[in-house]
C-alpha cells in the first residue's frame, strides 16, 4: 500500500500505515499483554489462522514485532515487541483512555470509576489471570525491578496518579490522596514485611520524581515508574490524563507467589481501609499471619 504524495511527510499517515486496521491494533494489544504465541493470539482475538498470519507478517515487516524461535520440532515462534513496538504502548494506552472516556463513558474526566462501568469490569476481570513473567519496571535508582518479586509469598501492587502534582482547578475527582496512600503503606510496612508480603507502588511519574518522593517520605518499598506504560498496557489498566500526562487510576492488586492476581480493589475510595484490607487479603493468599 502506498501513501498519497501529500501524506509522505506526515507522521500520522505513516503510523496509520503501520497500524493498518483494528486487527493490527488488537494484535499489538495482546502481545503487550503477554500473549506472544500464535495459538494464544488467535484464541484471544478470535482471528482465523490465515488472517492472523497475514497481520503478524505485516507487523514484523514494519519493524514493530520480531519473531523469536522457541521450539524447533515443530517450528514455533513467539512474537515480541521491538523498540519501535514498545514505543507504541503509550499510543495504545491513550487510545484506551479515549475509548473509556468518550466511547464507553460520558466524557467526564475522573481518576476513579463507576462500579457499573467498563473500567470496573475490566479491572475485576484480572482476578485469576497471571502477570507476564518478564514484567519489569524501573525502580527509584533506575534499575530494572520485577513487578512481582520472585521470593515474596504475596505481593500488594498499588497504582496511583502521582505525588507532589499541582492538579489545577477544578480538582480531578479521585486524584487526591497519593501522598496519604504512600504514607499509610509506609507506616504499615513492618507488618507487611513480617508477613512476607512485598509492596510495590507504581505511577507514571519519572524515575527521578519517584526517587525524590521516596527519599523525602522515607518510603521503604520500591516505587516503580511506568512512564513508558508497560504495566498499563500489559494489564489494560484504567488511566486518565491529568496535568499533561497519562496517569494511573488508583487501584490495588493482590498477587500470589505464582504471579496470579487473587484480589482486586477498585475503585479505591477509602484509602485507609484499602491499605488494611490489602494486607489481610495478601496474608490469606500466602503471607504469614502475625496475629
């Protein structure tokens, strides 16, 4: 397919040529979620083998996916994001944010969610699913850290919009309270540690922003940066745009030692209750009771 001459210098037209149609977008969505093998992709998307083979070939040729051999007899490949493909993750998250707000929602800007809405259903459908094995994010020092530590009996993973942010007027409903949430997890950290439960806080803030806040507040657990939206894309987490940045909505996942999501707390409205509840749920799914 050739672009018209008028489009040859247009980046939007070039990106549209790579993405092609909605099947290509859905293939990239599923690869980002960790469904990297042909049969898993076919099952998740509902495409025929012929059409999926064609779409995968186009995406490989475009340089956003690469094929990696994982079995020789018979020959089987995994389809992985290249650097160019990973750079499309913010585009996918922005599309999801737009769809959640303007197609599935009423256009309201909010950092929370209605219990009968699409975002609520999508987050709670994570229960019983496994997080991708290689899901790592930059920690406070920029080092790559696993979202779920391999030696933890259970992990409490909480996402939040951001700390130390001037939200402007009027305030975005549900966005306040990030500093309080981190302080409550910090204060409860000794009990989490005695229970063998890891804690990970995640926002889309940059590494140096996370590091500065963690140092000022003496946060003892890692704050991970999802500025590149790897976690948001992998789990299709709800987001919203605030202060010029796509931000996570506040939620809590309780994950067991096998990286399986056992419990979801969303929306998080009562922060003190949610912090206490997450510890009790984590103990139930593998942590040690200190009572």
